[in-house]
């Protein structure tokens, strides 16, 4: 369940912590005619604690997304959803060339996608730099949801099922 106190106190850090725990987000392409693609975000404690708003992704130079980013770094959208947390994030997606990135986030799951290992010729690191985000969080408590829904129907009000935030990152 989402901690609504943490969400209210620091929605930016909360977003980064959610993304660090995410197996997958949907990442847009600089080519607006291409669909979003599932990608695994790469963050570490340094990126979270310093609120950089930067998320890295391992990609493939031969994929549609990889080709689009290599042709043109541009603004894209990234979305992330769980049962009790939703985020829509805008930012700039570009090729990441910082030394040590491949090693920084390398793990057995990443290795399974690159038969050539860390030097695989098709590997491409992408860098998503957040600009702003719309965030929604709820406690995920089904009893509270049912209570709020019933109360809203009886009193002609809107259910109070969570919190919303809009953050500027850059």
C-alpha cells in the first residue's frame, strides 16, 4: 500500500522510490506515431536521495525506440501504475553516454537481455530527465474505498479515496 503521508510530504521522492521498485513502466518514443513500450527503470539510492529526476533504461540500438532516440532526443511521456499509485511523467529522452552506466545498474536480469554481456553491440543506454509529473495515490484499502463510495452516493459528494500532486522537476 502507498504511504499517503510520504506522498504528501515529498511527492518527488515518493515518485522516485516507486520507480526504483517498479519492474516496468511504459515509456514513450520521440516518434509520436509509435506506441509506448514497456521498459525497466534503473535508479539507485544516489538518484533518489538527490532528487535528480533522472531515470536510466537499458535499450537496444535495433529496436524502434532505440532507433528513434538515436535519431532525435526529444520530449516523451512515461507512465507508471499500480493498484494504488499512478504517475504520468513528462521529460526528455536521450542517449546516455556517461562512463560507468552499464556497470552501475548491471544485474542478472539485465544480463539475460544481452548475450554479448556488458559489451553487447546492440546495447544502448537511455536517459529520461523528468520535467513534471501528475501523481495520484490512494491507501489501497478496499474497505475505505467501499465506505467512501457508499458515503458519496448517499450524500451527493465525491469520494475521498486518495491524494493528487503535480510536481515540477526541472
